[in-house]
């Protein structure tokens, strides 16, 4: 899946850098989130944005606990 300006790989790499989490962890969380969000979605324009936000929130919460 290619977004307007970034590929999934670029998004995952950016998220890993922003969250300072291992890329493989971020990749798994991102793809799982993207799959969950896309299941039954009628509009897919913002799925990568929502998946990214979900991953950031999840990793942030894991670091706090």
C-alpha cells in the first residue's frame, strides 16, 4: 500500500525513530493496527495516520508502565 507521500516502510522507519522503539516492534504494531482499522473501512484515506497515532500511543503507554 503506498500513501500519497510515504511508503509503509518509510512510515514505520519514522515511527521507530520518533518512539525510539525497535523497528520490528513498530512494524508489527503498525501492520496490526492498519489491518484492524482497514477491516470493514469504507474510507481508507486516513488509515495510515490513524494507525500511526495508535502505534505511538501504544508504545508511549508501554514505556510509562
